[in-house]
């Protein structure tokens, strides 16, 4: 199971716990990526911990990019976790 850290969760499970991190497992969220990303392409875990990169439909993808970016540095792109 792969999720994305969420700063604005719709539902907070175990909200009474201190120091927890909210994780999005489904839906539309900003996703940290590295390298070229094209709208509509699958996102897969990259070699950098906690960051995604564009993959192929044959990979074990966890999300789809909703925007295109040709910036090579790490940044946020809108995506949908499927």
C-alpha cells in the first residue's frame, strides 16, 4: 500500500493520537515528484525516498498526474491516487 502525506485530509482517522501523520490513500492530492511528468501519465515510487516519478502503464503505479511539468528538480504536482 502506498499513500501520500496529506496536509488537508477530508477524514482524520485516529485524530486523538499525538504526532501522527495523515496519509491520503485515495483521491486528488499534491504529490512530490522528480523529473519530467506528463498529464495523464502514471506515477511510481522513485529512487528518492518519499518522491514519485513518471512511470509506464506496465509499472506498479499508485497515482496519475493531473498536470505536466518539465522541471527536473523535486516539486509538487496535482495527482490522483487510484
